C-alpha cells in the first residue's frame, strides 16, 4: 500500500456487498476509511428497520474494524482509529412509504444517503427502466424534508426527467453515487455528458462506478479502464465534484442479482447483467490501493488523487449533512 493511499481519506460511495466479518476485514485490508453501504432496495419501512437492526449487530460484533457514521467527524475519527466508517444508505425511497416523518426517523438511525427510486416508479418519482413521469408532488415534499434533516438525494438509478427535477428542487447538493458515462458506453444506467455536466453545474456530485456491465470493455475491463472512466467524468465535471462509488457486490449470489433485477424484487424482469466480474486489479475491496496507484500512474498530482479517492465526498457530505 502506497503512503499516498495510506495517508488519504478513502471513501467508497456505494457498496452493496454481502455484509459480514469477512467484508469488514477486506475493507480494512483495502485501507477504506468509509463506505456507503446499502441497507434498503425493495424493502418497505419494517423490512428496512430489520436490516438496520442486523447491520447494527454486525458492526457491534466487529467494532475492532468498523464503526457507524453519523457525521463527517465520524469519518475522520474512523481514519484516526484505523477503522472503516459505515454510512447507511438506501437505493430506493420506498422505505419512506407515504410518511414524510420517516425521513427524519431514518436519519436519526444513521441513514445519510437515499436514492430517490430504484429502476422503476415509486411514490417519489421514476427509475431509469421505465417511462419517466418526473418528480411527484409528494416527491417534492420528500426532497425538501431530506434537505431539512440532512439526507443526500442520490440519482444513480433514477430516470432522466426525475433526476433533473430533483437537481432543480434540492437546496443541497445531490449525487449520482455510482454511475458511468454513456459517452464511453450506451446503457440505460449510464449518464450522458449533458446529465453529468448538469448535476455538476448545480453543485452536485458524481461517484464513478466500475460495474463491468456498464463499462466499455465489459468483463474484460481492468482497473485502467475504470480510471479512464473516472478521468472522462473529471474532465466533464471538474476535479472537485467527482469521487468513487464502486458498486461492489462482493459475496453476493445469483439469487441476490435476480432479486435486484426484478421490479419490487419479484415482479417483471428489468434487465440482465450477464456475468459479473470486477475489473482486473480491483476484483475485491482489499485491492483498493491499486486504484490510487493507477490514478497516480496516470500522472495525476497527489492532491487530485486525494480529492477523488475521498476528500471530495467528505466535503459534499459535510454540506448536505448540515455541518458547513
């Protein structure tokens, strides 16, 4: 592990891996300071609370390696202690059901980032796999409440129209926590140059994913293909508005991917990922230092690498979480 990686704040803006002691050990091996870990996709309120109970228990059992994050101060504390800070995140606002008050309840439980919709329509807006009706009236209320209590709006799997309307409605920065540019590969999940510029121009943030079905080289991709995508986004959005959001699915089985790719987890099929192999060189979270090295090998300055690897995430989260 290079001293640059060791000394930097390293943040992964989206991890949906199987959470267990083994994962936490790999995060430690990879020098991860913090990660936004998905605790809700298709679950409603009760199912999500159950997931949080389970996560709380897992963190408590491995408190030598991990700690929960409620603020960016916690992220810095995790760095100091040599632990990985776990940020709770949703990939769907479905867990709020039709109750605006649930936003604050979940915030108090440690949920810091919530995606407005996951691939399909919910009460807030529309995902990227169906006709986009935009942000609903209720959705506007949810965005306002998320702004008020300090939860970041995530638009990664959200439809183009809904995304645009969230960006315009939000008084705080919003993000694509994990996306790739359609300028390198056309895919319903990838974002156009215009969309990427639009979110950055409105103070928003872009986390770049390495999910190979969305990368130009597909399953043959290496860490250098991932770096190419990061550089492409940085050139569009600027080096202060971009970070990492790998979308690591480490340890998940085929049944999990079937659940993800069907509406509500069981209804119509939305997409097929095919084979999922992470880019060579960053197949596991433990290989995270290779990404820092690959960015440096691209000729980037240390300060630019530090920003992309985590400092930018700290800055934008401090703003959204009401710490600035």
